C-alpha cells in the first residue's frame, strides 16, 4: 500500500539543489515537525516530540522549492515517507525522507504572494 | 474520532471575509479537487471526478487567506471535514465544508514569497 | 490530485451486496463519524458534529465486508472521497461516498479473529 | 502540528505485551509497509521500498492487539509517527514508532469476526 503523509513544520535548512544523473533538478531541505498536545494539568498546549525529515522534491517542484523556501518558514508537505537504513564502514546510517508531491507555505503563520509557472499547460 | 483530511486543488472563488458574532474574522472560498488517475488503456493520466468544498478559516489564518489567495491558485488544505444537511422552506440543502487548520499555495505549480506575521510569539 | 482519506466511525447499517453490470460484487454500508473534541470549560472530551458517508467496496473487499461487518461495529475506512450531486424530477440529491481501498474493525473497541482469503497469491 | 498517519502493511512479528511503570498494558509489533507503484514499462504494479515501523498500543487497544493480531496479518494502523534517535556506548540507535490510536485487520485480504469489549460505556 502507500505511505502518503501530510506533515507540517518549519524549514530547518535552506533548500539545497542538485542535478540527478538523469539530468533532473532535485532540491532538499530539513524539516522539523513538533507535536503540539494539550496538557490537562497545565491547561495549556505544549510542545511534544520533534520528528526530523529530509524533504526531497524533483523537477519543477524542486525549482520552486529552491526559489521560494527559506530557513524558518512554516510549511505543509504532502508526500511519500521513505525510511532507509544502510551500513558503511561498519556504521549504521538512517534517514527519514519525504519525497514531496506538494509543498506550501502555511498561511496560518503568514501571508504569501504566489506566481504560477508560465509553462503549465494545465 | 476525527476527520482531518488533506485536499489539493484549485481556488474556484476569491476568498470572502466576514466577522463572526464573537468578533473573529472568518474567510472562505470554494475549492475544486479533481482526481487524477492512470488510464491503462490510454497509457496516460486523466481527470476523474471533481469534489467541491467550501474552505473556511478563522482569525489569523482568515486574514492571511484573504490577503494571499486568488481565484485560480493551486493550494493544499489541511483541516476537518464537515458534511452538513439542513431543510428550509421544504427544500434540502447540503454543504461540504473543510474547517482549515493550514492552507498553502502548492509549489508544484508555481513559486511564492512568504512574509511571516509579525505578531507571532512562536 | 487525490482525496484519499481515513475515517473512523461506526457501521450504521448492515452491508448490502449487489452485482455491477460488469459482474463484480459491490458492497456498501452507511458510516457515521462523530468528531470528538476536548471541551476546556467542561474539562472533558465531548461529541461534536457527525459526518455520514456511504462506504462502497468492490470484488474481494466487498465479499469480506459483507461477511464481516455488522451494524454497530467500529471500523477504520481508507479510501477515496467522492462528493456527488444530481437532479431528478426537479429535486437535488447529494451523496458523500467513500470508495474503500481498506476497511477494518477498530481494535480500540474490541477483538477480532481474522481469516485470510485462501486465493491470495500474495 | 501533528503527524497522524495511516499506514497499511503486514504484521512482521507477533505482538509482545508488557506493563508500563504506571501499570498500563502496552503491546507492540513490527510492521512492514511496502509501496506499490505502477510500472509503465512493465504495465504492471510492482513492489517498491519497504518501510519498517514499531507499532505501539496502550491499555484496551493493547489487550485487543495482543489477542487479535498474528504474524502475517494484513492491517491498517492509524496513529502518531515518532522518529527517535539516541546514543549509547558510542553507537547511534534509531526507531520509527507509530503510537497507534486505531488498528484493524484489512478486509481487503480476508474476513474477520469482531467481538466488542463488554466494558465500553459508549
């Protein structure tokens, strides 16, 4: 089945852009998602655990992420979760990646001016 | 339980803003969400059914929606689905509302300049 | 984009089964999903709005829904939301359908004995 | 914000049950979630990447998980994702946990007999 998830958090690093071997633009950034939960004892919403993700976008989405996102921005990310683990030189590495289908600034936290890409046929 | 959903589509009407009896700003717009599915016979992605929602935001989100969203924008909406039905003068009315927690322009379709609200403590 | 949603609620009608023109089994039931929200004044969780859906499943899922679900069961449903509206004899009709991909009894509320279909290759 | 996610996969280990320091029952199992994607070249659906999670449930859900789930069962899990990382004796450990709110056998793959817990007030 699929693991399409929606996560909302803040951009912890400016997006970095590269080119894949196939010539596609790829852009990625670190996203911090902190749980908010209601503490009945304190009668207040408090911060809970923080999940860290690497968000990756390709092609047109990559270009727009790179031109639009800055460290500190609050964003919504919709995409596929990929948890990976590998070994190298006797050490185990892990990553939690979201391959983004859609990314947007969260208007709960601020306002935005949007400019549609001219090449869209649709 | 809860019905928090994520929907992605285009803004079909410019946001309209009002004030609730309690003095809060409320902003709403119509959202069209068209399913995309892969047609094996045609070997192509085609449009499927379109869902129509009224997206409603309150307070700070309402102000930012009003100042940021325009008819035709592609957006991501996260919120609670509320399906309602009522009768008036012998006719039955229905609405499919999403009470938005977060709304953002979808960077898959274009770029955006974000300005954070100054009053955020967080 | 897509509208895959997860809803949790209770089965309000025993599933009814039919056959499509194409010869596929189709099964459907009514689902009531009631929002639970924390009321700070009362310091308690209370019931909020109830959404009503018609859940539809096809083929193998339809057979299993029919043999497993009873009115009153608590279930999890994952599927595509389809909001429809049509006119007939001067009246407007509406439906909120979830075309189910997966349905399961919610073990939060009880226990279940599961028997896998024998014909699964996977 | 929150990270409530829905994942569907198969139970890779029989649930293990313990008691928390506070006296609550807690039950956990390993879940494997394999992506299915349409390969246009092969004109077929193929397996993609597999995500591994530890699913954890508490109290009544824990008891029901323990009495109902077996290795190999196909399930739907709704809960909060918690990605954790810690160091011990110079090594870095990771976990991807889903704190389950709801778990159910996926009727896409088989049939189930459900028995509601007698103690539910609701």
